[in-house]
C-alpha cells in the first residue's frame, strides 16, 4: 500500500487566500462627496437610466445599505457613484457624478482587502489606470463575478479570455485544473509571487497531485507514478524542461511542451 508522505497546503481546491477574502467587507465607510451635491436615492436615477435601475436589484450590491438618513429605504447607486443631485439638476452632466469604471477609489472604500491585493508587487494594472474592475466584474448585474458583457458559461475563465488568449484556447491535451478556474493557481487581483501565482513552489501543484512514497523504495517520490525525486531538486514543477505547458498542450499529454 502506498504511503502518503505529504500533501502540503489544503487538500481539495479551495484556496485559503481567496477563501479568506470572500468574507463580507466590514470597513466603516465615509460617504462619497461631490461638492454641492446631496444624496437623492435610486428612484431619482430611474427617469434617465431605467435599464440599470431595473437590473440592479439582483446585484449583490443592492443589499448594501448606507447608514445615512437621506438614503433610508434606498440602496446603492450612489454608494459607488456619489451623491446625485447636481448631476440630475444639470440634466446629467458627467462632471458631477463619480465613475468607478475610470477610478476604483469608490470600490476601495468598502473593499479595503482588495485594495491591499492590488498593491502587492505582482498585480493587474488597475491602480495604474490601465485596467478597470468592470473588465472582470459587472457592477450592476446579478452575476458580479462575470465581466461586463461577458458570457455566463465558464464565466471566470471567460473574462480572462478577453485578454489572455494563449492560456484560454482549447488544447488537445487539456490540464483538468483549468476547469476549476484560473483562480486555483492565480490571484486575479495581485500576489507577492511572480505571475500572480497563489504559491511560488511545488505546493501549487501538490494540492491536487499527491506525492507518494512506495514501500521498500529508498527515497523515491512518485507523482503520477513517475519518480520525481531528481526533478523536485531541480526547481519548480514548471521550470524549463518540466511542465511548462501548464495551461494545456497540443502535443504532449504530460504538459511539458
Ligand atoms: C435627467 C436625466 C438623468 C438623471 C435623473 C440621472 N442621470 Fe446619469 N446621466 C444622464 C446623462 C444624459 C448622462 C450622459 C452624460 C454624458 O455622457 O456626458 C449620464 C451619465 C451618467 C453616468 C456616467 C458618467 C460618465 O462618467 O460617463 C453615471 C455613472 C450616471 N449617469 C449615474 C447616475 C446616477 C447614479 C443617477 C441617480 C442618482 C443618475 N445618473 C441620474 C442623465 C441623468
Ligand atoms: C458597485 C458599484 C456600483 C453601483 C452600486 C452602481 N454602479 Fe453604476 N457603474 C459602476 C461602474 C464601475 C461603472 C462603469 C462601467 C463601465 O465603465 O463600463 C458604472 C457605470 C454606470 C453608468 C454609465 C455607463 C453605463 O453602463 O451606462 C450609469 C448610467 C450608471 N452606472 C448608473 C447606475 C445606477 C442608476 C445605479 C443604481 C441602480 C448604479 N449605477 C449602481 C458601479 C456601480
Ligand atoms: C458601500 C460599500 C461597497 C462599495 C462602494 C462597493 N462594494 Fe462591492 N460589495 C460590498 C458588500 C457589502 C458586498 C457583499 C454583498 C453580499 O454578498 O451580500 C460586496 C460584494 C462585491 C463583490 C462580490 C463578492 C462575492 O463574493 O460575490 C464584488 C466582485 C464586488 N463587491 C466588487 C465591487 C466593485 C468592483 C466596486 C466598485 C465599482 C464595489 N464592489 C463597490 C460593498 C461595497
Ligand atoms: C483580472 C480580473 C479582475 C479584476 C481586474 C478585478 N477582479 Fe475582483 N475578482 C476577480 C475574480 C476572478 C474573483 C473571484 C475569485 C474567486 O473566485 O476566488 C474576484 C473576486 C472579487 C471579490 C470577492 C472576493 C474578494 O477577493 O474579496 C471582490 C470584493 C472583488 N473581486 C473586488 C474587485 C475590485 C474592487 C476590483 C477593482 C479595484 C476588482 N475586483 C478587479 C477578478 C478580477
Ligand atoms: C482587460 C484585460 C485583462 C483581463 C480581463 C485579464 N487580464 Fe491578466 N493581465 C492583463 C495585463 C494588462 C497584464 C499585465 C501584463 C504586464 O504587466 O506585462 C496581465 C497580467 C496577468 C498575469 C501575469 C503575467 C505576467 O507576465 O506577469 C496573469 C497570471 C494574469 N494576467 C492572469 C489573469 C487572469 C487569471 C484573469 C481572469 C481572472 C485575467 N488575467 C484577466 C490584462 C488582463
Ligand atoms: C494549474 C495551475 C494554473 C492554472 C489553473 C492557470 N495557470 Fe496561468 N500559470 C500557471 C503557472 C505555473 C504559470 C507560470 C509559468 C511561468 O512562470 O513560466 C502561469 C502563467 C500564466 C500567465 C503568464 C504567461 C507568461 O507567458 O508569462 C498568464 C497570462 C496566465 N498564467 C493566465 C492564466 C489564465 C487566464 C488561466 C485560466 C484560464 C490560468 N492562467 C490558469 C499556472 C496556472
Ligand atoms: C485544482 C487541482 C489541480 C492543480 C492545482 C494542478 N493540477 Fe495538474 N491535474 C489535475 C487533474 C484533475 C489532472 C488530470 C487527472 C490526473 O491525472 O490526475 C491533472 C493532470 C496533470 C498532468 C497530466 C499528466 C497526468 O497525470 O494526467 C500534469 C503533467 C499536471 N497535471 C501537472 C500539474 C502541475 C505541474 C501543476 C502545478 C503547476 C498542477 N498540475 C496543478 C488537477 C490539478
């Protein structure tokens, strides 16, 4: 019988880092300000943005209330867009409304942990203004974890596919890990590891691929029935010469090229 010597990290596919981030934000926020404007509530947006107001109640953000007297009974639009009165008085002047599609500051009021992730050394260039939260999150719709205008099927990989074709195209030999979504290996906001990996060493892979030491063998460590002892001393599992075609391969079932 095989002896399991080490499965480092969590067994299964839940990544503690991301898991711990999915708690509801708890920050106490200061309402956004636009000089000369006050809060008016969602109904006031209805006249001109009926489509968004109608769609919005299914969004997780519709459950977020302001502890603000002017907002009692109303939820949400202005929690991201700021107080709307002056925008409305001016017939919709864009100067008097906040657009978090160009500046994520209003998202960070509540999602402080996410702001922290985008400040890690490896990150998508959102804070730099080259990308926006809405390229991966639909701010108004029911499925916030899909990109604005993205497809519902395989929603997460699909939103990455907009920009990362090489990793998301179909492969003859697919790596089944991809079915769990890109985030089993990457933190999409940011990470201390290169390529935004959730782990920097073989632990990334050993969560799913058990190391096995057969009885009687002196020191051989099998992964997928192949003795990996010499390989594991050489570097990570995706070092040159090893499983570099980690997202899938058209020629090699062992994902080496
Ligand atoms: C009287 C009509 C009217 C009402 C009411 C109104 N808007 Fe607008 N809104 C507009 C128009 C027109 C534009 C397009 C402005 C432009 O492109 O210059 C606009 C644009 C916007 C934009 C995009 C700004 C940008 O940077 O492009 C946002 C966000 C917005 N409105 C939010 C709201 C919110 C939130 C409310 C309710 C508090 C609201 N609007 C109420 C007419 C209105
Ligand atoms: C979670 C934050 C958030 C909430 C809450 C929110 N929005 Fe938005 N809204 C955004 C972001 C982000 C964009 C930028 C979208 C883009 O760039 O494609 C946006 C864009 C807009 C725009 C202009 C672009 C467009 O899609 O037409 C309008 C108008 C608008 N929102 C109205 C509203 C109204 C009305 C509500 C309430 C029913 C609302 N928003 C609630 C985040 C939010
Ligand atoms: C007023 C505070 C507030 C603001 C502003 C805000 N959020 Fe949220 N957001 C929340 C809360 C609270 C939840 C959890 C809602 C729930 O699950 O019921 C949430 C949930 C989310 C989720 C889904 C998390 C999940 O696990 O389903 C995403 C993604 C998200 N917000 C992105 C954004 C983006 C992008 C912006 C800016 C455009 C933004 N938020 C602005 C408070 C806020
Ligand atoms: C490159 C794509 C991408 C960008 C850009 C992005 N997100 Fe996300 N975000 C994701 C994915 C994918 C998940 C789901 C992670 C999971 O399933 O474990 C997520 C999860 C979240 C969550 C819920 C879990 C958590 O980490 O708290 C929040 C809140 C959130 N994002 C907010 C934001 C905000 C705010 C921005 C912009 C400042 C943003 N995201 C930009 C891809 C992105
Ligand atoms: C709107 C375009 C866009 C989307 C959507 C997007 N990315 Fe990116 N991605 C980028 C850009 C831009 C970079 C930075 C490239 C650079 O700095 O050279 C990047 C970098 C990366 C890197 C690191 C590459 C490196 O060379 O360091 C990884 C990994 C990555 N993205 C994964 C994802 C995942 C996973 C998703 C979906 C959750 C996603 N991306 C969605 C644009 C995007
Ligand atoms: C099984 C783990 C795993 C999964 C799942 C995964 N990746 Fe990766 N990805 C990696 C590793 C490992 C690297 C680093 C390769 C390297 O350093 O050369 C990487 C690198 C990348 C890069 C940088 C490529 C480059 O040439 O620098 C991008 C972009 C990327 N992944 C996007 C994605 C996207 C998009 C998805 C989902 C469709 C995804 N990854 C799913 C493990 C994974
Ligand atoms: C989310 C779980 C998961 C992660 C993480 C993961 N894999 Fe996989 N991998 C699988 C599954 C499932 C298969 C297909 C079934 C099997 O053979 O175990 C597979 C197959 C493979 C194969 C094809 C050979 C074979 O045994 O079928 C290689 C090579 C491989 N993975 C390498 C890696 C490497 C290297 C990493 C780390 C960068 C990694 N995997 C991370 C789940 C994962």
